C-alpha cells in the first residue's frame, strides 16, 4: 500500500491536459516522492502521453466503474484527486446526452463519493467555460452560470455537487473553468473538438480547415503550458480551496484569424472550408483576475509561439486518422458535417 501522504489520483491523465498536469506534478517540489496513479480508459487519451516514470502508474479503466474506483481508493487512500477525465466534445454533447451525463456527471459523482469516504484532502476539478453558455463577455466568476448544452450542464452539476459535499462532509475542492487549450499531446484525431488539432491534422493531410459558419466566433486560445502548472499547484494554495477560477488566455481571436495563424505555424497556405453554422456561443472568453489574485501572475504564451510549439510536436508524431464517435443517440439536427460518420 502507498503512503497516504503522498498518493495522488489523476483521472484522464492519458489525455492532453492530464499529460501536462502530471509533468507539472512531477516537477513540484512539494510533491517530491509522491506516487501518482493515473486512471484513464484511453477513450480519448493515449498510453504514450503518460510519462515513463517510476512514480507514475497507469490504471486502464473507467471512472464509471464503481468497484474499480473503490478498489483504488481503498488501496492508495489518495490525498489529492485531480479529476480531469471527461468526454469534452461540447458541440456533440446534444446528440450523446445519456453518454455525456453517465461519463461526465455520474463518473464524477463516483469519484466524489470515494473522496468523501476515504477523506481525501483536496479534489481538483476541471470544469469548463461552457458553464456560462452565451453569457456576456468577458465572463467572470460572478457571471451567473447558464449552461446551454449537456456538456456544460454536467460540468456545472459537478461544481454544485462539490459545493454540497464541502458543506456536508468538509471535502475541499478547487474548480477550474479552463477554455480553448491547445498544445502538445492534444488528440488531433477527434473530429468534434479541439479546433487547433483539427486544423493541424487536416493541413497535414492537405485538406481544408473546416469552419462552422463565417468564422467570426471569438475564443481565447490558451497554450497548455500556461495553465497546467496552476492546476497542479491548486491543493497547495490555501486561498484557492473551495473557490472557482476561470483559467486561460485573455486575448480573444476569431476562428477565421486562428485558421491564418495555424496555417502560418504549419508553413502552408490557409485553405478553409465554410460549413453550415452550428448552435454555439458567438463569443466566449473570460476574465482571469481572480486566478491572478490567488495564484499570482501567469505566463501568457503568444498564440504564434504556442502554435509553433504544437506544430513542431504534431509534425513529429504525424497526422492521426479521424476517430468518429460511434454511438450517436439523437440524429435530429446533427450538423451535416458530422452525418458522414453515422
Ligand atoms: N482542453 C480544453 O480546452 C478544456 C477546456 C475546458 C475544460 N476542459 C476539461 O479538462 C479535462 C481534460 O480535457 P482534455 O482537453 O485534456 O481532454 P482529453 O480527451 O485529451 O482528456 C480526457 C481524458 O479522459 C479520459 N476519459 C474519458 N472518459 C473517461 C472515463 N469514463 N474513465 C476514465 N478516463 C476517461 C480520456 O481517455 C482522456 O485521456 C476535461 O474534463 C475537460 O472537460 C478542457
């Protein structure tokens, strides 16, 4: 059995953000000697994203597997839980609502139950800017959440559940609402999410970059290296306990502009293909004053530089075949661009 003092669970640690959070944990002096258990079902992540380090153990399995979660908590008695596992395809979540709530809500609740019963000290949760829906920009933590899709609804429900678990059981949590992260280790083969990854993957195959509607949607694209260390540090920052933080870059770009920047980073012409618009927030970006106040000044990698780093990584690993989601539950109003995979 591992020492309770030094056991950390990272769910979704074979995914993009998780891969960076684990690396940040391994470099955090306060976690020297900590053992890190990664629970990931590899539905959207990759074994090779998990660092090859004796302090890190990958368990392949699902957060929805109550018996497995129980077994892991009983064995390791995790002091901190970083819960990142989710299927984060926001736009697709309308069409896979049962799967979305099973995976992203019930899976989370399974972990919260275990964290309460085994008295974990801090539960770090990656929620999403999706909890704000189409609220006016810039969204601040004082903006009332009004999620508009099942993905955002599940995230907000977990936030509420964590608040209740703190009130009743004293479980401490830190909630982050990251947005539009990109960088090395991102799954570039998922056609429903990760616009930067989709653009790069398509360009490597000499295909146009698909843009829903006119491309005037505004998002603040965030280099993962700027946010992963903050997530890793969360349990060590007393003032962060039981708080919610927007997390990401400040400067919004349009998707049209992003396409130009991605093509430049890849060193190819910016060929785009406009698809029918889909239902989505036209502008979604946030203020990060609260995060700065509590975690201190943050680095903000310029878009061109972050994209250049990701492009170098993408070229080194090559393009990925597209892996469509196979269990669409509702086909009505599925964007035509996604109907090809039914
Ligand atoms: N990347 C972003 O811009 C962003 C923005 C807001 C919120 N988030 C949140 O951050 C977290 C990580 O996102 P990401 O971009 O790294 O996505 P990702 O898909 O790369 O990582 C998620 C990981 O969770 C795993 N997973 C999914 N369902 C699982 C299950 N039932 N059991 C075990 N493992 C499971 C996947 O295999 C994958 O490795 C997610 O919770 C996501 O909702 C990400």
